């Protein structure tokens, strides 16, 4: 056998008998390279790790000093050296830093002082699909505005809201209550042509740029007999100046129309208003989504019913954070109490969903609803994808799916999740 020492002695034989043995002489056969390792197995441990295990072979007469590990990503057509020499007699190895949902093939060769064995059997495993998990929620504040509460109950337990307005200060009629349809805010002018208003307000946090605000607004009717009424959402600066962005409806004697307005003023009132968008078409819906995205300075986007109606990156708004958000009804109609209704308020820390930690080889990230419709898509750059979702009403019920080449799924959320703009996810 290779690497084995043998001792020898010789005796002479004649007709009289056999002589005593000679001196003893020894020699060792030459060592050879080891035989191939056997029983190689590969087992996926996670989305980025495969564990290998094998049985040590005959050492060929010289102690094994390590193992060479080779890997293939094309079914064994081409092999690359993963580890030239493990420098250890251990018969296990963990291959880490792999791509999710990817099949890898392995073979192992033993090394001794003479050389390297033939390769072992081939073993393959496919890494698990990666998990996309929420790490930083984008939701800053929210209220579905659908509980049942009287004006007295809301006054005693306002939650995140402050209820106030010129109607209260002037002693003019105002009413508010909440039910399954939303928060109802009603006002009546002291006399025709004199404006009176009432609102629910809440202050946002100093969320990162940009900040998104949303509510569903319902107008009372298509026309009113005299004067005017409006209901909408306002994002206003917290500084002692009335600078704000408005999205909502206005109702006159002829029609209800929806608009976006920028206003600036002093500490007491708005002194200048600029209409940024208006839709005077007849027979518009009386209930519409309003979404305002602003940094208070140069950036403004406004969506109505999930359609972008205004956008600017140079508009001078002169609004400093933190912002105050208003749900407000105003009227110059003295004939009757008119109500605006508000539902599904939320504020988020941005208008995009960010996915970080995306593995190498991934190309695209999508947000996909349960019907298979793609709501948003973005390319991967340096392990990150940013998906614009500012136009939607939240929460989005959907999956986040990361794709590699050939449209292969390499990571996804564990199922359908509730997604808000400003959310930050990571792949594990």
C-alpha cells in the first residue's frame, strides 16, 4: 500500500537446513495523491447560504492537509475554484454571500503532500427565496374617521385632532360628528356673503422630505341656492403666517368643482391666493381623493382621485415644518348649514417605497396586487430600488417582489402586506 513501511530479512536454505536470518532491512512505499472524497451533500441554509458535507477519502499514504472546493452555476458545464485549499481536515464548509433562488453545484477534492485527488461526486442545492421585510414604517399619522361619535364625545376625546374655527370664535353655527361615512363638519354663515369656517386640525411630525397628506373629501351637493361653500384639506405652515396648499371642492349656485390653491398671508389671514389647478367640468363626483405632497419650499405634487393634477419643483411655498393639516368646511351661505365629510386621513414620510439590501443579480422590484396587477416598478441600482407610489390611496394591499434575470423571483414579502408611502424595506 502507498506510504506503508515494510521490513525484510533473508535466510539461506541448503540440504542440511535453513540458516539464521540476515539483518533486517526496511523500506516505505511511495505515497500517492488521495482518492476522491465521497458522500458530498449540499443543503440550502438560507437565501444566501449553502452548507456542504462529505466523507474523508483514503489519504494515499500522506496525511490530508485540506480540500479544494469547486462551484458551478450552470449545472456543471463550467467549474470555478471556490476555495483552493481549506487548510483544514474538516469535512464541512458553508458557502455564504450567495444570491437567493439560485442553484449552485459543488465538488470537492482532497489534498495531501503528494497532490490533489480526483473530484468527489457532484451535489447541488438551490438557495431559498429572500424575504422582503419592513424596517422603517412610512406612516406618520392616520385616522380612518369612521367611528361613531357625537360632537360632545369628540370634544371630550378629540384624539389627534383640535376642533376650532372662525365660526366658533364668532359664535356662529357649527356642527361636527363622526359615523361610518366619515367626519361631518357643518357651518352656516352669520349673514349672506360673510364667510364662516370650522375645522379639525392635527400637527404632523418633522418627517423627511417630502411629506404626503391625504383625505377623502365629500361635497354636500352639486349646487346650493345662494353664495358659496367649500370643503377640503389644507397643509399649512406652523409658523405664524397663513401659508398653505388647499385641495378640495367649491360649490356655488351653478356647480361643484375641484381645485388646488396656493395661499400666503400674514398671521391673521391669507392675503394672496393662486389657483394652481381647477376642474370646472359639470357633474363631477361629489366624493374625491385629495393627496398633497410637499416639502414646504419648492416641491409640490397634488393628486385628485390618484391622478397627478399639479407638479412643481420650483414653486415658492414659504412653509416651514412641522406642518399643520386641516379638514375644513367654509361657507358664505346663511340660508342653511352645509356639511363637508372627510374620511381616511393619513400622513406619510414620503411618496415612495424604498427597498434596500437587494442581492447582486437582481434587476427589478415590483409592487403587485392580489389580482396580479403591477402597481409600481423600479430598477435596482447599487442594491436599492425606489418605487413611486404617491398617487395611491393607502394602505396598498400588495406584495413586493424582487426579480432577477429571466424574471426569476429572488425575494418577496411573505404574502400580501399593507404598504404605505415612505416605507423602507430590506431583503434578508
